[in-house]
C-alpha cells in the first residue's frame, strides 16, 4: 500500500515537473529577435502617466508659479492672456462672450473644450503638458514647471484652491469635475457587434 | 566601366546623328512634294519636353491628364494657424477598386503636418510595462519576424457627411484602404510575455507631441499590426514611416504613426487623445471607438453629371470596423426598394470592398442610396433608424452619435446633375 502511494507520488511529481516545463516553454520567446532594453533606455521614453499617477516624478508646483510660467513659457501667445482668448484651444473657462471655432465635446463649456473641466483625471493634464507643450519646445519642461502649470489651470477653472501644492501624491487625488461623467466603451470582443441591437 | 560608358556615349551620339540624318532626308523629301499636297496641315507632333531619363527609369508618375487630388476639409483650415493641424480628404469620386493609392490616402493629424523625417536606422520600438521581458527592436529586426499582408481601411472619426458638402470627397473622404504589411502585435507581445492583470496597451508615436492612445489588450492580441509596408512599398511619411500601428476597424486616432513605444498597463490610461473622445454614454463610447458598417456611392456622386438617360453602373465602397462586408444593397427610389449589389473585389475583414449595380437611368429625378451589412449581421442604419434607436427626432439637427455610419443619399436631377441628398 505504502509503495503504491510512493509510486503515485512519484508519478504526480513527474507530471508536475513536466507541466512546469511546458509552462516555461510557453513563456519562452519563439524568435529571440530584438534585445532587452536597459533600464535607462526605458526611462528615457516612458513618459506615460496613468490615472493613479504612479509614474509621476518627484517635484511640486503651485498656481502662483504656474501663472508666471504661463507668461514666461509663451503659453499666452497661442492660448491668450486669459487662457480663452487665443487661437489655440481654450484652457480656462471663459465668460461665454467668445465662442471657440473648434468642435466641442461633451460636456461643452461656453462652446469650448476646457481640458481641466473635461478630463476625468488631472494626470491627463500633466501627461499632455509634459509631452506636448510648449509649441516647438515639446518635452523641455521640468517636473516642477509641469506641476505648476497644472495647478494654475486647475485653480483658474475653480477645481483647486490657489494655495494647493501639487506633487506626485496630491495631483492624482484631485477630483476632476468630470470624474464621474465619462463612460468607457464596453469590453471589446472579437466578432461581437459593437452595440447589441443597434440600429 | 570607363570604356562601357564611353561606348554608351558613342552610341547615343551615333543615334543622334542617325536621327539628324533622317530629319534632313525628310526635309529634302518635303521640298519635292507637289504644292497641292502642302495645303493639307500635317498632324502636329505633341510637344515633348526633353525627358528626364533618370526620373523616367527610377520612379513612375501618373499621366498629366489625371488630376485626382486630395483636398482640405471644408470646416477646418489645413494647415491651421500653427501649421500643425492637417485634415485632407481622399478623392473617392475618382477611386476604382478597393485600394487607395498611398499618395491619395487621407491624412488627419493634429500637430503633425510637419511630417517627422525619421531615419529608419535610428528608429526603435520599445515594448515594456506589464511584460516578463521588455524588448527593444530596430526596424530591420522587426522585418526579420514572420510578416502578414492584409487589406485594412482607416477612417477618421470626423468623417461625417453634412448637408453643406457637395462631393463624396467632402462627405466621406476621410477614409482610405491600403494593403498593409507588417508583424502582428500579438507576436511581439507574446515574445515579451504579457503578465496577468494587463488590460490595455498605451501606444505612442515618435513625432514632436508623442501622440499616445489606449487600446484594449484583447484587441492588441487579436489583429493589430506593426506595419512597415503599404501597397507594395514602404509606408509614406504621412502614414507613419518607418512603422505605424494598425488597429483594424478602430477609429483612425488609435492607429498610431511613427510608433516608438508600447506600454502594457492595467487600465485605460486616458491620454489626451483618449480623453478627447470621452462621452457620458458607454454605448456612444463604443460607437466612437469602432467604425460601424458603412457605405457610400462614389459614382454617380455629388458634382458629377450624367450626360443623359441610359446605361450606367452605380458603384461605391463599403466597409465595417467589426468584420468583412457580407452584402451591399442599393436603392434608386429613395429607399423604398433595395437591390443586392455585386461585390467586385474580395471582401476582407475591416477593409473597403468595391460594389456595383448595373443600372438604366430613365432620365427622371431620383434619389440613390447604398447600405451594407457586415458578417456579424449588423446593418448600416438610415438616419431615421439611428434617430429612432437614440429616441431623438429625425431632423436636420439630428447628429448620429459616435462615428456617423448612416446611409447617405445622392439626388440625381432630371438634367443628370448629382447633388447631396441631405441638402
């Protein structure tokens, strides 16, 4: 009886080892083309900031510093001195006297898309300003400057108080006005109609 | 080499001498032609510019008689004040078959009309994030991997017909279809080993603004492609040279050009591009992401004119973001009766298909329409059907939610002129 159990145990062990080998095989690259990037190579290109802000770099900024930068970094040239009176998209909600010529998304504020009021997460603002602004000098802003510009825009749109310091802890916690109003598309599945019953 | 080229020069010289002698002989002959014959005007030789032989040999050009051109979208200046926003439409009224010439492919880009001039030897694709083995590829390394060649359409979410539009280039010109060649993204992701819990990828381009977008991992592992070839040659710079992402059937914005990075992540990263398409209703969001079944008649279409009653073929393009097109129906009486059109090209998944219906026009005013059904059984809605579904009144104010894939009418007047049926 004991020997029988031993045999079974051995067999089970063999099966377990075999399936582990199979598993390892499935996870082994088939072609081995390309190489492992260094940590530095990844760090240099990884500018994605997700909604929970875990990739946000150290640094901090305030609305007062952001107001200065908004002029110094020439943001005013395209977005206007008030953030809603330039040729580029509206950044600060206007009094409603000026209508944007750009198509407006929902929710539309005075006929304009105001990023600070439309994005669900403040991280979207940080990510975009960091990667794509200012015009012709994209990617040159330092983390403190990006935190400050986000703080300035959020303050001017009435989302945060003027004295709030934004850093990698506080910025992801900012509750954006549109946080609960945006819907993600339902899970995508191969071969399934986008919206059942439509039309 | 030296002697060869001098031989060639000699040959050319001799050739020229021969031509010269022949011309002299012809001139001599002309002097003896009777005076009566000289009154008939000889057929003038077409004026020939000295051909640039090297150019003729190296790269073919279309005939100067062919004038088909892309045009800017009416509503938005291209480029904009900053020289950066670009929306140009493909001349669908001139299209034949199912493939758009690469040079006439629509372009829709924000801050990208200054096309990056990327040296492929310097370009890299990094795959990282929630993977077991981050990977970095050169373009040449990508080309060593097993490739696929597939036809897929691209369409901008803004491809929405308006009553003010005159031509099919204006109503539907922000879609194009190419034969793409590249490596399946699923192959690259398997090489990297996607970790459990991964739900999205963030794809990013190398242009100045590093445009990025979130794509569900299920789609990334299904049929997405890292493409380097388009219509038998390298991608055009306006289409993402040296490599771009193709997300078949998803709205154009997801098809990241100048692809430099794929980050595997646990949730939708809500990038600038993603947030810009945020809507409060999940069903609208779904219709915003994937292009519904759609078709349009390209002949006869707006601003064209039928010379008179008689035989014509009604033809156009149909496509769906979820599957291949199963069938196309055409109505020549404003939607009361529908006839099944012939599909004249293979119907590939998420690709344009060319349809046609032989037709005798009786010379009377009529409204012609097309509608398609895809392999999932989803049918292109009329504006009335879309309005009924969304419980909104169908009037000129009604805006079809998501990507507008509604049935589009052309009105043919009794003089043969063709007009936008929405007007």
